[in-house]
C-alpha cells in the first residue's frame, strides 16, 4: 500500500521527536496536544476556563483546529475548522469564552474577510460553526484579531480594517444576548488613507486608566514606521494626550501632543519594537528602539515629566539592524517588558538573535527610576524551566521556540517550534518536520 507523503512525514516526525525530547517524559505537567505547522511562526492560542482547557492552532497540514480537554489530564478532543493558513505569519488564531460558556474563535486573516466561529453548546467544540460576520460592516479586510476583557467582565473584539499603511482600528462589544455591536461609533485610530497605527495595548495601568502606544506606518514597507505616540483614557471612548489635551475619535496623526518621539521613516522604528510599563508613581514609561546619530540601533527609555517626554539612551551598540520591505520579517531585536522593582529600578528586557549562527541572548537593562539612566545589564532571569527554551530537535540554526500564555485562568503555557518568518512566502529551503504542540503547567 502506498502511503501518503504527509503521513510518512508525520510518522518520521513522531519517531524523531520521541528521541529528542528534553523534558522528563513522565512529567504530569506536560501534555502533548498535537503536531503543528513549523515552517513559519504564526500565533496560536491557549485558553483555560475552570476544569476545561482549549487550544486553537494550525495542525501539521495547516488546518485551523480547536482542541479541548478536561483538566488535569483528560484526553484531547479535536474539531477541525474549514480554514487553512497559507505561509503568512500574520494569520494568528485567537479565542475567548463568554460568561455563558460560549467559545468564540477568530483567525487566518491578513487584509481578508473576517473568519469567525462560535459554539452552539457550552464547552462543546463539536458545535463550533462559522458565523457570517459580527456586525456586518468593515469586515472585508481584517487583520490582527484580538479579544479583550474589560474590568467589568464585558468582552471587546478589535482588529485592523484595511491594509498596512492604510487602515483603521475597529472595536466591537459582545452584548448580553450574544450578538455583537460597535463599541465605538468611529474607529479608535484612523490613518485617513495615508497610514495606519500599529498599537501596543490598550492596557489597564495601575492608575485604572487605559494606556495605548503606537507607531504610524505609511506603506507596507516596514521601514516606513514613524512617530511613536501615546494616549490614555478612562473608558476607551474619551482620550487624552500625556499633557491632558482632549483627543477626539478617531485618533489621527494630526495631533502633535500625542507624539512621544518624532522618529521618521528609515530611522529605526518598527511596529512591535515598543513596550509600555509604569514606575512607582504609576507614570507611564516607554522603552523602544531606533537608530542613533551614527546609524546604529539603540534602546531608549522615555517618561512624560515636566510637561515633556524626557528620554535616555540605554545602550551603546556598534550594530545596525537594517529592516525594510513587505511581509512578515524576522526580528533580530525583540523588546521585552518594562517592569518596576522595589529597589527603585526599572527593568527593560530585550532579546537578540543571530539568524546565521543561531546565537541568541536575552538581557535586562537595569535603569535608575529617578534619572532613567542605566545602572547595569544583567542576564534575563528565567520564568520557567530551562528545558522549555531548549529545542527538541535543532533542525536549523534559525529554528526557535514559540510560546503563548494562557488566557482565562493562567498558570499554563503553550509551546511549539518553528523557523522564522519569510515574508509570508513558502521558504525556499528544506522544511522542518511538524513541531510538537504542548501545554505545560507552570
């Protein structure tokens, strides 16, 4: 009997990975979900609610799948959905559960029609079915789906409507009867056909306000990011700049008071290269990277004080990360979080990756909170066991571990491995076997 090529590949993969596992094989805190796509990185999702756990992912054949088990160690059940991811690293899949126990799943979109699924029966993934739209408008060119739970428990869903360099951010809210409607009667941000905002947040700060940072981008070319910006709001509807100026919706690039750093296209800013934290006085602190006067990439930190954004450079690298072009790219420099500590310091974490050698290092910049100057650089402490960051089978130097934290009830981690992004195209190289997809109880 002639075996299907994919079946042979899966069998070889299973044998190979069984021989290469680094974690204890009998560890009750590790559960193998499935084998998943590994030729490119794409966002997958873990959600834990009570005694049930859900994973939304793309399997080894690129098919969108939802798995479910009963905790602590029940077998996984699977539901295949009629979506297959191409080679596009933008096409993440995400999910949430509402207070009635209905599961909502969205994914496989990059400037394409909204793909939305929901269950009919509480907790039963076999009843997942496609729903033709949430609200019915501005759902033809959607990207970056994100569910967000408000402090009062209500669920928002937001996404980009439009394309890179020409888009707006749309917000929906889940009503008591299970239907969706617009939360904002206008987009939160709007590039006016000239650009779009790539956002971090909004997040709820220790002051109870929503805080939002973003960069504007003029075209699909990732080098055209510019103007790091900030705004805050008590309710996501009424917004102010750092100096208290009221900003009407939609937020556009017309308001100079929103600008944190005026770096222009080609000056070293990229979407995703910014992180927001708070100091001991609950003031927003932003870490980001851009080029210095010599053209080298550096990490900076800034805070609004004395009616202006005061900035300090934290690194002194003789190194330039040159990024440009369209599609998903591989990040050589990744910004981590900004956290405050009891010794009056702020910790800014980052990671650098050499895709030619596979060398990777993660560091923490320890910053004096009062002056925002660098005190020292230390190794980034581990938040979970070392084996989680160790490749099971190092297929290539640029293979890397991917993780996602659990939504809902925390304490779990989703783990898999993949090659880096390749401009949303199939890599012109030998492809790795599918990766194991695991849930790990931390």
